[in-house]
């Protein structure tokens, strides 16, 4: 199936590893020109080199702190100048610490909002004008299954990421007439470094091994396993494609049936 992404300019934020790294590779496989950013410059450089060599596509990689509005705007401007515009923007950021409510601090709350909500605002403000000029654009946010079903001990993430849904719906309503779709992907338990850190903390608190605790998590999902970053990436790329042209303002859970609601 031709996804209509060949030659498109695609930004994938926080893409040095994990789900966003897999998404950058999937876009490259479709023949898109990919702009990657991350705070970890060395990991980012290696990821970009691997993707460039494997798919023979243009790959731009720049260290960027997605909570820095000025840095995000500079990066988007650089991408637009080098690639002739911006067609797709996939927003992403690392998750805040796993804590219960009474363990939280005001400073960490502020950081969580900056990281998981305001970073999306910064990217949207920067890319929408470029998409409006082309009368075509795709914004895909990466959040978590927690936007539908809050996750135990992730109170920062549960609160901050829920706000993203309001932003996604607002942007989709405002810019749909410009040919811009805005959607959200909510991964469940996925094989990333973030999940390993959460499992280690919970396993320690429960006085069980990491592998034993992982088995408990796996049992919560209908498919009975942890997802792979590439499986989430496929959903992201599809939402950014021509094939999803009549879908906007939606959240697609890629969670193996972890969410139990209707």
C-alpha cells in the first residue's frame, strides 16, 4: 500500500531511541525526508547515521530540548529551510518520574507540564504556519494509554498527558479547513527503556524480581504481551499518511487491549 509519504518532510521529536526512533525509521522506509531531534546528541547522531545508511534518504539530526520554545522554533525553521517546508510533525518527549501524589513536588509538576504538554504547544505553533501554506499537514502526538485509563503511580503523566487530548481536539477543529489533521497515539506497555525503569521501581517496592513483575503487567493486556516500538510506529506512520486523510481529532490506543473501557 502506497502511504503517500515519499518525499514528504517529517519531523520526529525525541527520536534518538524508543518509539520515536522506530517511527523515524518507518518514515524513512516510506521514502520520507526525516528531521530528528533529541537532547542526547550522541545517541541521536548514531540513530540518524543508521537510518541514513539503511534507507538512503535525507536525514537531519539536531540536539534540541523540546521544552525550550525558542530552540524548537529554530529547529523547525531549519527543517523548513533545508527541506522546503514541513509536512508532518510527530511530537514526543520523555515521561516524568513515576510517583504517587504525596511524593510529588511543585517543581516536578511544572517540569511535567513543560515536557508533556507545552512541548507540543511549541511544535504546533512552529509547524502550523508551514502546513497552512501547503494546505496539507499532519500532526501526531505520542502520549500514553493513561489518557484513557490512568496508570498507577504515574500521576504526573496521567494529568499532563490528559491535557494533550484537549489540545489535539482544539487544533483539529481549528485547522481542519487548512488540510491539517491532528491525532494522538496512546501506547500501552511497550518495550522501551522507560518501561524497564518503571518495572524496576515497582518490582523493588513489591519485593519481587523484574521479570516476575513484568509477567504481571503482561497479564493485564488482552494480547498477553508487551508491545514493540515498531508496532506503535506503524500506527503513527499510518495516521500521518494519505490513507488516514479523513481522520482527525482522534486518539488511537496501541496497547494490546490494556484499556478496558468501551
